[in-house]
C-alpha cells in the first residue's frame, strides 16, 4: 500500500519518508504476529492429532466448526484435522516468503534514503541484523546529497 505510493511519487520530506518507513515496519511486524499465531494453531492441531490417533476410529468425538460443536467419529475428524494442519503450514510458508520480500523492500528503502536506527544509548544498529521491534530515532539525510 504505502510502498506503491512511494514508487509512483517520491516522498518530498523527511516526515513522509519516516511515515512510509514506519508503515513498512508495521506491516512486517504484523506478518510476524500472524505467523506466530498460525504456528500456535499448528501445534494445537498436532496435539489433537497425537491425542486421538491411538483411539478407536469408531469412537465419537466433538469438533468445533464455525462456533458450533459437531459430533463425529474419530475416523471422520482425523483427516479433517490433518488437512487443516497442512493448510496452516502452507499459509505459514507463504507468509514467511512475503515477510522475506518485505524485509528486502525495507532494506532497499533504508539504503535508498540512508536510514539508520539509533538505539537509546547512541549506538547505531546494523541494518537488517535484528527483526521485530526496533524502536529508536530515524537518522540521516532524507533527500539532500
């Protein structure tokens, strides 16, 4: 979104560059949050699979579908849970690829505008070394060279 605006029209001032940079970082953080959430769901699916796999396939069990509890047999539920787990793993892989692309875009943006993050004690953070929450001050000339 913000990247497309930045491509079609160059940011005019430091504040616009800072806003685009912040939105790009927020987008990356949102992707990481979603990946973490989905990884938790995959682990829950694994726990369910491991819990019901050794049981009798004709035994009844309950499954929550869209907020409604449905009674089924283990032989009906187990393939569905496997399928959901595989689907979640595919989504995680796609989000990971998207995250890598966004990190590259961010690194290019940082290089283009010579953006560096200043830590609280004044040390400069190495670009691209740390992912996640980097709080600090944007430093460097935005458009003057």
